[in-house]
């Protein structure tokens, strides 16, 4: 099941359904009515009741409104990009956030229609918690630990980190963690029944918290949670015969960079060779002759910004090493040739 999720979307998309929701223009009652129409549009009528009060200060947004105390929509005040002196350097498209807790998710009746309605809003998933409940405790915390120790949580990159909280027989329940929230993926396997107060309950929950910090979360996750939970780590393959693996920014950049490099070599390699052999330019002169310092290729903008890759496992050094290995001896020979050119 989907236990929690958060999406953001342009305020302009939301206002196609609600009309103006600026608290400086319309009253709280008007905003409440308009947000009720918006919530009904997403989830269907008669499921959620929107509050009649507009609050502020949610997740750095100026305004927010809750429904049933289990979810909220926040908007306003996030369209300004500040410069180093605190002034406004430019305006960007204002976005809103919809945040649904586990209790709110349990109230949704029609998950199948939700992704297309969110897609119509140009929505982007920023967080999804996917959960599997084993009420019989067959796939318990001990099994999760065994899977980790046997290497079943290893993917293509570095092995994830893990930690364990033991209740030492108190009946409060144990928890085994794999991954780190800061890296965008954290799995928790814990005694859910004991957490809720029953010391004899065998109920175990496997819950994976995913953020879009270094990955793109498809809206399809909302209707196929088992397949994406199974794809989060190899150890969770028992959940589904079909597993969808979400690639990280580093993997995407490595693939896209290699593809663009081959295109550039085919289209511009002869021109660069001409600049060297005929025009007599040194390698450093060729670099400044052709380098455009004003940006990056569009395919690498989302995932290839230095901050995103630096936060991913291995950073630039790992990416460069992987790229050189993938390109093999060809890239090494080119670098060696350039190094031996007489100046």
C-alpha cells in the first residue's frame, strides 16, 4: 500500500479548478469552498472535508489548509529566487504542495484515477512511503537482518548502511533500518503490532520512504506500490514477480553523458581534429575554443547539477571512474594522445 505521499504542482494548474485562492483577494470561506471542490476533483466527493480556516507556515509556504486533520494543501510565497544579499533576483512559477498522511491514504477509495488527475496538474511526486504488512510475522525483523547480512540489500552501487533498535524483550518492538533518508531512500522493518501496544502481536511492517532528492518518482507508484517496493532493494523481491527499479541521478547522468559524448565525437570530432592538426591549437586552447560556460545539456540539467550528483553515492569521482571504465581503452588512448602533444 501507499502509506504517505507528497506532490507539488503549479498553483496555476490548481487554480484551473479552484479559481483564485489568494488570501489577500478572497475570504477563508471562499478558499475553503474552492479547495473542497479541488479535493473532490482529485479524490471524489464525500471522502474528505476541508477545514474552514486557512493557516500559514507549512513547509515554507505562506498559506495552508487541512482536510480531516490528516492532510493539507500549502501554497504561496515560493515564487521568489533570492540573491546573495537577500533581494529577489527573479520570479519563478509558484507551486503548491499536497501532503497525504497514512491515515489520509487509507481513506482514498479510487487510486486508479489519481495518477491521471495529478498528471493533468503537471504534478511531481516528492515523497512516497510504500508499505507491506505481514500480519502473521513470517517476514519478520530477524529475516530482514538476515537478508542484510547475506548481502541481499546490495544494488549496483555501494552497500547501504544499516542500524538496529532492539527492545531487549520488553515487547515494545524492534526496528531494522536500511539506507539513509538524506540519500532519498530509507527502509524500516519493524514490529508494527507491538508499536501499537500489543506485546504479543506478530504484525510486522516493511516500509520504504522514497524522496525525489536524487531520483524521479513516477506517478505510477501510486497504483503499483508492490512493484516499486520490490524494486527498492533486491531483498524485497518476494513482494512481486515484477519489480520496477527507480534509477538514481548518477546512473542517469552516466548513461546520458556517454550517449552525448558519442554523438559529439561523431558530429564534432573531425572539427576538433582540424583545430588541432591544421589550426595548430593546443588541447587547452581547443577546450576554451569550444566550451560554453553558460550551462549544461538539457538532458543533464535535472540530474546533472553538481549539488545533486555530489549528494549521490560516490559523487563526481565515482561517475568519472564509471564512465572511463565503460568507455574502456578508447577514452584512455585519447587522453594519452593529448598528453603527448608537443607544445
